C-alpha cells in the first residue's frame, strides 16, 4: 500500500483497520509508484473499493470468516467486483434516477462502461464498469437498475412511497472536487481525504425506514426491490477472484457454509461464479399502528468468480466480462425474503 492509499484510508478508517485491510486484500503492483501528496483517480478508486469491502465484511459474517481463512492459509482476497442495486424511477427525492446516482461518482474515478446485461427475468438491467487505468487489478462495479414500470400500479406506488424522500449525500463541494478529478485525473491529498467519506456515504441506504405494508407489496412482486427497500445502495455483494471456483465451492460446502448449490457458467464458458447465501440481518419497519417493528430479512453476501483468459489476436487477455444468466442466478442469493 503506497503512502497516498494509506493516508486516505487512515483518515477514513483509522490506522489499525487500514493495516488489517492491507493484510486481507491484494493490491495492484502499479500502486508501488505514486506522487506524494497528489492522489490519482485510480488511487481514489482503489481506496473507495477497499472501504466498501470493509463494509461488506462488517455486514456479512460468512464472508468475513472466509476472508480470515484465506489469510490464515497465507493468501489474500483479490476483489474482483462489487455489486449494487438502483431503481430507475423518477421521484426519488433528491437522488438522480437509477444508476445515474452512482455513475456520476464512478466516471470521475476513471470507470467506463464495460458491458450491458439485460436481466429480464428480474425486470432489471445490469451494467459493469471497469477502471481504465488498471482494469485487471482494480475491482469493477456491477450496477443494476430495477424497472418499476414493468410491475403493477400498486408496486409502483409502493416504490414511490419508499424512495420518495431519499436524500443525496453528494455535497456541492464533493461535486466540485469530482469535476476537478474528472478534468485533471488527480486531486491534492487533502481534498481527496475530504472527498472519500462522501463517496462512501453514497453507497448506503438514502431513504427512511419503509413501512411493513409497502415492504410486503414489493416482496410479493420482486425480492430484489424488497431488498433495496431495506438495504438501499450498499454493496449487495463483494466478489473474490479465485483460481478454481468449483474446488472452492466444494471446500466451503464441506465446512458447512451456506453455499449456493450450483456454480453458474457463462455462455462463453470462461466466467464461473458461485456465492454464499445472503446472511440475515434485522431491519426496522413502520407498522400500521405507527410503531417501529423489527424483522429478519436477507442482507448482503459474498461471491466467488473464476475468470479465464482468451486470445485477442496476438494478445492474451483476462475475460473481464459478465453474463446475464450468471447474474440472474447469483441475484437469487437474496431472494429468501
């Protein structure tokens, strides 16, 4: 971890937690070269990914236990991508609709569209974004949009009630710094330290506690929208890139962890994915009486992916793509609402 990454994460998480992350995660060798006191967009992208991964470990006990096992065996996690869900619906309070709430952050950090994936069985669309300065080694974002117009009128009205008072954590100062970052490709360290916690806050739930009645309406038609109602824009899952996802799946099943029954294989055969089932969390709801009640619901989860290489002319490239069928299968890890 170079001095810029360490300074960013120390300011956000503290020195102890930053050092723990450094022992858990593989970090690109390109970060061995840096400009002291001046943070590149790729460094800020890496720091954001590391902070969001730390959040997954806090929310996903099965994922944390797995990660600690990897480190105990002398390895580190290679964060391949993080996934989050958005809703393409106007009237979301202060937030832009759909993935625009997230891409306005990703683009200044050097992320570019890497693929579009219709998730028609879920009435969603997924898009992947890769960091162009070091696509193989900086974790991608898989951002999905749910389309309420494909559901019933009751569902649409519930979406509006749940999300209609969403706040926008992106401050005017943060917008200005993102514009400067997009223009110049870097920021002074002090500004980057100020910007990072605002970016992290964009990956949280931005709307108030939903009502139980609205949650039931959403759950009846879309487990994915029900999940958004309780979790918002947090990382739905984080993914470790591993050498052999089939062997890993069998090993984790033997340990007794809540593993998906089957491995998803892409149409090309080059991308194989599986996951733990979502860890349950307890969330608050507003009851019909106006009282606050609690209910156990699916939280976030931990995924695994194996990526094969392919020939592109004379070059051999790592397949950084995704597959709509794989994603649809993986999304079902949070469907036990």
